[in-house]
């Protein structure tokens, strides 16, 4: 016990001060894309044609963050002249239409449902459902329970049973084999409840979009309250979304 106390004293507090202090992520991190609309239509069309997710609308010069996997192809191809990725990790939106952007995103706090804050502002229990995910989004949700992020200090926890939950967090493209399990989990969660889609697979099908084996967007099955784009979303993206929308 003494060694444990000594070790804790020497290490000090390792928990992040976010959101009280600003965090700067590494330069290589690809966050919210900035679209430079002044570039030629030819360059925009070239980037759109090269996008593996068909996430770029060349005519309107906009990006669908629900489809985007943040691979950086458009940035490399245009040498940053058409698209450049910032280090802004605050990407979540409350409406799917808001995912189509030219670089700006509406304030999530302004679109948060007031009754959710009233109901879940002090305690929010969530059941995570991996609907055929690759485990990347799941891993970056699990890391929120570590001492650095310490999600529980905000009154937010992941629970084992949907019957103990206030909502579900869904990752993965929702395969045919997981569809029934997902719907049963949703039904088992008592109302009022929230539904959170995390990652491009849950938002649009991700790299599997177009396959008959998956559902192209969780909102095709369930009413989604919060959309968190990314492949996978950074833990801080998830944390910002939960704190802004529910706290």
C-alpha cells in the first residue's frame, strides 16, 4: 500500500484538464476539413473523382463528413489548395444535414435538445453496441474510461445492460447479422432514450457503403440524436460531443 501511495504521489494527477483547458493535438492529426472554394472547378472535380468514399461534392465544393474517412487523399492531391485538414476535433452534429459542409459546422450546444440536458445532465448511462465494427471506434470509446480522460468524473458511464442505460452508442456499419441484436438492444433500453452514431460506418456505411450486407446509416433503422464523424473519431471528439450535447 505504501508503495502504491508513493507511486501515486510521484506521478501526480494524470487526468486531462479538458474541457477547462484547450488541448492541441499533433500536427499529423486530421480534424475538421477546411474547403477552399476559390480553387478551380477542375481541381475540385479531380479531388472528387479520387475520393474513395465519394464524400466530395465538386459542384458545391463541399465534403460529407458522414462519408469521409479522413484519409487525406484530397489534401495530398490538391496540395492543400482545395482541402486542408485542421486540428479541430470538435466534429459532432445533431442533424445529419449538418455533416455536409464547406468547412464550418453549426454549434452543437445550440442544437442540443434541452430536455436531454435536464434528464441526463447529472448522470448518463450508455450501452455500447458494436454492430460489426472493426474495433477502432470501439477502442477509442473504451479509452475514455482510462485515468487520462476519466469519463466517469462527468457522470457518464458505459454499462453492461441496456436495461440500465439511458441510451445506446452504435459503432460499425450494422451488418445483416447484427441488425436484430441492435434492434433488440434498442427496445430493451427504457424510454426516454438517446441514440448516438459513432464513426463513418455507423453514419453512412463507411468503406462498406454499397454492400447489400450492411445498413447504409444507422438513421435508416433508428432515430439518431447525435452524429460523431471520424474513422475512428478521436477520443476527444467523442468526449466533446457527449459533454456539449448532454451537459
